[in-house]
């Protein structure tokens, strides 16, 4: 692993990976109050680009507002900091994580202040992490979790805050114990919600369906798939989906930042023949073209790190 070679943005400075630390008794460690965004960096013929950087920064500010937090930088400041962090690490593809956190030691449940410290990390999974055994052609397996998705009457579920992800962690652990790759959680009203960290899409009679907002995270990948599908003429539907549809759908796939379309070949004891299905494959190909800069209809979704030719590895 090469993590020790990575440079981290930390409150306006650039420090070595091992220096990006916080005390174990900090509020964000002890109370789960860290907020974050995960973005993807893609290599294109015009150089490395960040996928929908503006949407991610806007959502970061939305999370901070929902939790009555204050960020230390403007939107423009975050744009610059993210780009500079990519440059300093000389990467053309990978994942970027922005973290806002309270570093102060605190025994109280209420945060010690409103303003957050900020760190930005970038990694290349192929070099920095253990490879994930993913195969689009093989697909994945999923089960219906016994754990319900957090109810919006308890916490703001659209906030990307560390504490909320215990919900997905419990569901993912249950799925693993049952021999499945991923969980699919229902909301507290009994409708399909989402996976541990993934959006859920179903295909029935050529129509792409996904749970409506309000009970699920406003995923940027989810939004992008819906918008791109509409442009190429795929009929889409957002609404309350009964769990029975999982056993009737022609295709099922999960989506998130790391993988835009992850086919599900089995849900509980039901094997879905023909996985990956034709519409899942079509969307996967479309998203690959978009993030690689080969579809000019979506060029404004890609934010260049620098001028063409500026970055050499």
C-alpha cells in the first residue's frame, strides 16, 4: 500500500498522510459528528477530471446546514483545495474524500463549537487498498435486511454524517453473515429504501424504477443515472416501491460512487436470469462514457483538475 506517500489537505495546509490525525477523545470520533463527501476522479484524454464536484460541494454545505455546523472554506475554496490535493498526489484516477470534523476533546454530546476543521484525502484503490473482487459480468447477491432504514423523523437522513452510517454497517454485517454481498433495507413504512451505502434500481417492462427521495439519501450517482437515462429515452419512475417488486423485477442493480451500476444476480433465494440485464448494461456503458469524457452531452459534469497536459505521471 502507498498511503504513506499521500499528501493530505488539512485546514489550508498540505501535510503527510501520517500527520493527518485527531485525538481519540475528539468529539467527532466519540460522537460520530464528522461529515463527509466521497468523489471519484477519472482519467480522460484531456487529463484527470472530478465527477460532479459542484454537486458534492453543494451537498456538503447542505449537510452542514442541516446539522447547524459551519465550514471553514467557501465553495470556491473547496473547489481549489480538492483540485490542488489531486495535483499534489499526482493521481489521474481514484477516490477523493472530504471530511469536516470537530477535533476538540469533548465529553459532551453537544459539539464544542459550530466551525469544523477540514481534511481532504485522495487514494488510488488499486495501489492503496486491498483490491475489491468485483465483476460486472458476474454481478452480486443481495438480501432484504431485517434492519430498517433510518426514519427522517429521528435524524436528517440526507446528511452525510458518520453517525448515520451505523445503520448501513449493521445491515451490511447481517448480509455477510447470511452469505450475501449486499443488504437492501426497507424504510419504516415497509417500502424499498436503499442498500448499506448504495441506491437501489429496479427494471420492470423496460422502465427504470427507484425509491423516491424523502426516505433515502439524495445520492449524486442516483441523480446522475436518472438524468442520463432520461436523456437517452429510458422511462424512469421515482416512488414508493413495495418489496414484492424485488421478486418481480426483470433486473436489479445497485449504484454508488465506486460502481455506477452493480448488477444483482440473486435477491434472497431468487436467481435473476440474464444478469447483467440489457438495461443495466446500457446504463453502465453510458456512465462509463460520461465519466471518461466520451459523451459531450454531459461534459459539464466533469471538472478538470488542470489544463490538458499539465499532469504527468
